[in-house]
C-alpha cells in the first residue's frame, strides 16, 4: 500500500492540471491512470480549441472556468513550453433570419466577461476569411479564441507536476473506494493507495467514481464526435477557427487550423451507450465533410490524412460538476466542452479548495518551468547545426514526413514522463503524424523503443497492452 | 480437345495463353504467347509447374537478423511448402554474400538455396 | 567545392542516374541516401521478377540493386548514407542542398545540377477514410514487407488485404509462406492495379480470393484488429448495402496506391502534375527549375524497376550535360497532350531541338483495354499508330518518337483509340 495526501484519478488534461496546481502546495500527490500514458481519453480527441467563452450560459461553471482558463493560457503555454496561438474564431451565421441569434451570442459573451468580441457583416467576414461561403451573412469574431495541442498541453501539465514532486502511476485504474477512518482507501489491480483526499478526474467514467461515494447521483451521457484531419497543404484554408451558428442545420461543425498546421473538421454529435466507443462511421465522416462545406467553401476533402472519434462526458445537469461531493472526495466530473479551455482554471480552483480542506501551505520552491522536446524543424539552420553538434542524434532523421530526428525521439523516451509506446513517441514528437501516417518511421521508432527500453520488438505496443505491433520473430531466436 | 487457359508469368506482360492438350495430357500447342518463354511456360505449367521460392533465413552475427534467399532456379510448385519448412530451420552466419549457398539441395529438388543480399558482420 | 551533379536518393533511380552522370562526363557526383544502405525500397523486395529487360534474367530486388551498387563503388562515386535532405534551394548557377546526418551534422552542399530521385510513399488508411476503430494491426503493405523481410518479424496471422497493387499481391504470398492465413484481397476497382503475373503466382497459386469492386467498410477491435467488414461497391465506388461480409482477422494490410514524395520539389518551386503528383518534365526529364531533373517513382509511379533505371539514366545523362554547359538549352518546347484513355505522359513537353534521335514517352491508361490503338499525332498528322492486345491501368506503356517526325510539329497528342 502507498500513502499520499492526495490521489488524483485520471491523467487527462483535468487530472494533470489539477495535479500541477496541487504541486504548488506542500502535500504529496499521486495520479492514477488506467491507460499507459497521459491524455488517452476525452482529452486526446477533441477540437483542440481554447474557446473565448461566449458559448456557455452566464453564471454557469462552464462560463466562469472557460473565461478564466482562456486568460491563463498565455503564461501557461510559456511556462510549459507548448505551442499555443490566439488565432481567433468566427461564429458564422448562414441565414439572415438567424442573425438575432448571433447578436444573442455576442451579448452572452459580454456578460461572461469575454474580451475582444465584435460582430461582422458577411462581407467583412469574407474579407478576413476569403474561403467563407457566400451564404455567410454575418459573423461573431472572437479574437481571444485560440488553438493548442491537447496532448502537449496535458503532457506539459503532467511533466510540470512531476517535476514538482507528483508521482504518476500508469495502467493503474481505480476499481473502488473505501472510507478508512478519515481517509480513502483506493483499490487498483496493482496495489492500494491511502489518501486524505481523492480527486475525481475520470472523464467519461467520472459518474461511476462519484456514485461510489455520493448519494447525489450523477449520470454521464457519452457523446461521440467524429473528426477528419487534413494534410498540412490544406492547413491555411482558413486562418481562424470557423464555427457555425447552431441553427436549422443543427449544431454544425467547425473548420479550424490546428496548432501544427493541419486543418481539422468536425465534430459530429451522437449519444452512445458504450463508453469506449471510439469508432468512426461512414455516415459520421460523410456528415463532417458535408457540413463543413456549409460555411467554408472548397474544403480540400481529398487531403484527409486521418479521421478519429472523441468522446465527450456530458453530464445530464448540463454543467461542470466541481467540488467536494463527499468528505475528502472532490469532483471534476462532466467535463465536456469547454473542458480543455477550462482545464487550467478548474485545476486552480480545485487545488485551492483541497489545500484549504487539508490545510496545506504553498511550497517554497515551486518550479513553474518545464521544457518540451526540442523541435528542430522549427529552428533556424544555425540553431539546428549547433544542436546537432551537441548531440549528433539530432542529425539522424527518423520520421521523414515531419522531419523528426532520433535525438527528439530519445528525448521523448527519456523525458520526465517518457514515452513507452509508439503512440507515446508520436504524440510527444509528431513522428508518424505526417502524410504517410507512420508507414516509413514506425519500424524504426519500434527499433529505438526496443533498444532504449530493453524490450523485444514484439513487446513494443501501439498504446495499451494488447496493442503489440508485431507478433513473433519469423526465424527463431 | 481440352484447352487450358493460363496467364503467362514469365514476364510482366502477362500474356493470355491457350494450351491445347490431347486426352493423355500431352501438349499439342500453345497460342497467345508473344515469345518463346511463353510457349515453354505454357507447356510446363500444364504438365509440371515450377516456381522460384524467395524468403529469408536466420542470420547469426550479422548487421541484420535475417538474410534474403532464393532457390537458385525454379523448383516444382508442389514443393514450395516443403521448401519453406527447410528455410525456416536453416541459418547462416555473417558475412553472407549474394550467391552464397545456404542449402545445397533444398527439399530434395536438387536445387540450391542461395543468398540474395550482402550482409556483413555486425559492427 | 561545387558538385556537378547531386543525386537525392540512392534507390534504383538515384543509382542509375549517378552512373549515367559519370558516364557522361560529370566529375564530381554525390549521392545522398537517407537509409543506412544504398538500394532503396529494392532491399525489402526480396521476391524475384526484377531485371528481365535490363539483365535478361530474373533477379530479386536486392540482387538487382547490388548490380548498380557494385558499379557505383567501382566508379568511386561518393555517397552519404543515413543522410536526409531537408531543403533544396535555387541559386544563381544551380542548387543548394541542405542535408543532415549523425556523422556530418548539418551540411550545405552546392551543385550545378540536381537529380530528384526520392521515390514514393504509400497512401495511408486515413486517405481512404475507412471507418471503424484504430487498433494495432493496420499496416501499409510496404511497412509489413519491411517488418517481415528486413526485421524478421511476423506482423500477424490472419490477414485481409485491401488493394491489389503489386506490393499487396506480393505480401499476400509472402505472408502465406510465413504461415499466415490470407483470407482475401479486396480491390475497390473492377480490375487489379497489379501485374497479371502477380495475380497468378501470388494469389491463384495459394487459393487466395481476389474480390474486385469490394472495399473495407469497417474495422473492428480495440487494442488489436479483430475483424473487418468488406462490401461490394457500385460504379461510383459507394458500398452497396446488404453486401457486407465480416472477416475475422488480426491484420489489415493496405496496398492502396503510391504517392511520389515531392516535399523537396515543392520547396524549390518545381511544378507538379496533378495527375502523377510528380514534377512536370520536358524531354530531358528537366523540371521547370533549371538544373533540376527528376526520375523514378518521384516523377511518376512505375510498375517495373527496369524502366526506372532506363529513365534515371536519361536524367543522369542530361544532368551531367547541363552541369558541363554542353548541349543546347535553346529551343521551343511543345506540349504533349493526352487523349482517349491516356491519363498522362512523361515527358509532358518536348523540345524537338534538344531531343535525341529517339525519345521514349511513357504513359498510363485509365482503364482496361483490349486490341486498342496507341496513336500519336502532330497536329492533324498521324505520326504513329500501334495496336496493343492488352492495356491496363496497372501497367506502364510507352511509345518511341523520332526527332525527324517532330521537326515542324507545333503540338503533340498521345492517345488511345478503340
């Protein structure tokens, strides 16, 4: 059995943000994650938007956390060494008679305290985004809306937490909770953890965990969203995130540049029962491609390089569920959109509440700075030359599409929370995320993983156990 | 007379062949071929089809874990799997060079199994 | 120092180009290869069937490559391995190549001429938007080929293959010989994209069904592939409801097309053809950027390596001549238009003044054809008419044009007539 002051269940963006904020205080913290890496659930597959905050009803936790979370991103992205861009967003209106709704949204934004909002005519919008369709008759422009890499944000938060003393336990799902005196006994298949406080950051499973300890039941309705990601050659099709005003055609899908220069289309919205249902469907993908064309013209849909499904943890109460639900049990449940945007704020608010409850003081030496894997492709030739002189492995290109070197892959494997799987390397370095989608580099990344982690090639996994990539040697040992 | 239709595999052209045989299976004629090799292929394919087998064998002490091999010439088609069974058991020690004999009479075909790549010793 | 010719890529195209450059007088040649061996993709193509045209015998991929590698070594043509070119830029009299490697760090190399010979990559799953889950066990056929043939590992035991390109067909046989069960090869088109001989010796020999006009409509399995669903498609390639068949398998191999790798070409401003995804070239295999030549699969995807070698030798020769400043650079280029089922031609423009006595024009057709004619017209004038018993999209065609025929031509048209 291991004992900590605080156990955080779940290493998604909320769990990691909470852990990092908790690491500003004096208590000991462990994060338990059922998957093999951070950011494997809802945090991984979403629109990757840091919303401005005009969407949520004034007065809700969603509104409050979103606006605060958005404001925190400039400093946070610098501290964590992660890419973040306030590229701005348009909400486009496709029908004259729905223009009043656009104004409503604008006013809601003002009430929520969102800065940098303005209303544009169709013409004005098209001048800034020439690929908007002629049907666009008005737009709400949110200058503070941004884009981020959800994985890098989550990993950055997690590594920063780890640098400040938080311990991470992967492939360690929370099975059940038991009150033991003033503490919680947390059962996992590996070992038990004893903690004064438990934080529920279990994403689509957050109601299950909550309902183990509280009479006030929660119900998560999992909502599935399908996306298509397009090649970088399509990445400049729009310069800002283009949302459609919810209306006659339903909620609509967004068209957005991604922080890495691709173009993202999606999501669909479909309630599903299976909480692990990350299938894409022909009809869903078709829907994404068709709907994206309503507000943005000539989307080069032949440039799709991959498609994926994300799961949103929609709580039936329609707001985030935050705070102490049972003595020493704190919820961050029902965190759906704008969850990514709100993560930093949720972490901040929960950590403060928990610290107060456990009477924890601030640490003297909290180190806010974390360094990511260097990105050689983004450096000048002179910088790059210097890097390679220092470490020749930076000169050995492994992923030719994204131009990722062996040095960067080694940094990812030997990082604070190092990559152990092909997906782990991919998300930390982008090796395998390019046009060939890992066709060329996966055997070479597998070799590097096998060498560095002293594993047989047949033990190298894509992500979870059971996702081993090759089976056996063809010719004995 | 029975006519057997085949696609020639002697070269990438893939000519559609018609092989005419008599009642006892003797080839009377081949048509549809563009070259002499096609005629030979047609005759052989209906009487005693042959193939080249390519694969890899285990390599010890080499810069690679396996080395590619081939049967030096064609072998009877029905011996392909017997041939593979021996290939699976065979091994070679680095360095290996193109043409090096790995097995000299694979699956009793009288045909040698030879290396098709150069692999030096592990550095 | 300034190189005469820098060859980017040490596969079959790059090797043949470098050798031809040497034969044609280039003194300072450098081959840059990103893998740790010369030979390119041939090293993992351990099956036979290469070189019948060039060497009059059937070689395996590594054997074919070795013939060229041996000659490059005999000729003392320098090459750098594990070296990746990250940028290609124009300069006053040629090009600047920026490359990196573990051994040499970041290098800036100057050349009078450059030959693009980077090859191609496989289309991934995403490009097809196949629905379903995203488990381990989905490989492009070439990746699986590398794992089996070079790394010595078996990627799976029960296999479905989507796409009947040659690599898919070759891997059907290869996996079968390694003890895997290949359940079927599904092909969305009504014809195979591979060579006919490969359907016979890779599928028919082993009783592997080829399902034409079929595609994968679902992938199942959470961590590892557990099965796929295959359905028939209509004439618009849309799955026909009710034709779905489930296959249980742990592996899905994709052989759904090859795409020339032209990131570097794009960077330097080489004009690309939307049909081939490769550079548009003239009779000398020169691109629109002076001194930059292209050959092999980066130019257009070939079916036979022999033709790659042939084409690359032309590119290498012309690069050497360009570097030496010999041969005329003057003259008017006339466009080569296409007609009938001809999808594209390489070259796509010809300068009769610069061409040699005879010029090979390569092309592909967009459908299966029997007893059709290949015709070449200069304006209204028919220059050539050849009957072809069989033409197929999977197989490259060629015609030879004579310089004397093109003397007064203002336009050229290569077409098929049925």
